């Protein structure tokens, strides 16, 4: 089976993130979205990284990218800080996003499998029709 094409995925959608919305993707202890702002340079780099990820061919080889993305999209003061390791959410976000990628991968695999099954069914029908036509033609002569 052929690998999914690069245009099959959009990480803005898969990971449900918009770097332009400025805020850290981390969560507070109460489960609310963190209100800390991500600086412009990191948002720019995050956008660039997502664009590159969207062009890659191997969906499952993005663990390193996802971790880098989490570092960029989490605030330096709390959720991506070495000083408060209890609050650091780089690992948590990376594994959540990796899971989301796995789900998407499963969906693409299923779609490809269904498409292949459909194609095989059509081909079988086509061969049957040829057989029927030949039988008719032979029927005329013999
Ligand atoms: Zn934060």
C-alpha cells in the first residue's frame, strides 16, 4: 500500500492550534487555558514549523517536531520553564499531540484501505464483464 500523500494532513487542524492566537497552550492547575502570551518570534517559528510538518511525508516521524512545537507554544515563565519543573508541560503536550497524530494516522490508513477495497471490487466487476462479453461473442460463433 502506498504511503499517504503529504497533502493529506494539516497540523493546524490535527493538533487544533493557532499560533496567532498568542496564548500559551498549557493548562493551569484548575484545567483552564493558560493566559500567558507567547512572544512573536516563537509564534513565527511555530508557524514555520507547522508549515514544514504539513509538507513531510511520514506522519509518524514527527515526534521531534511535536516536542519542539510544544516548547515554542508553551510559555517560558511557567509551562516551559526549567525553574518550575512541576509546572513544565512540554512532555504532556508532546504526548497529547503524538496521540492526536496517531488517531489521524489510523483514519488515513482506514481511508486508504477502504479505497483499495473499492478499487479491487471495481476491477473484479470489470474482469467479470469482459468474461461475459467474451462468452457472448463465443456463443455467436460456436
Ligand atoms: Zn503557560
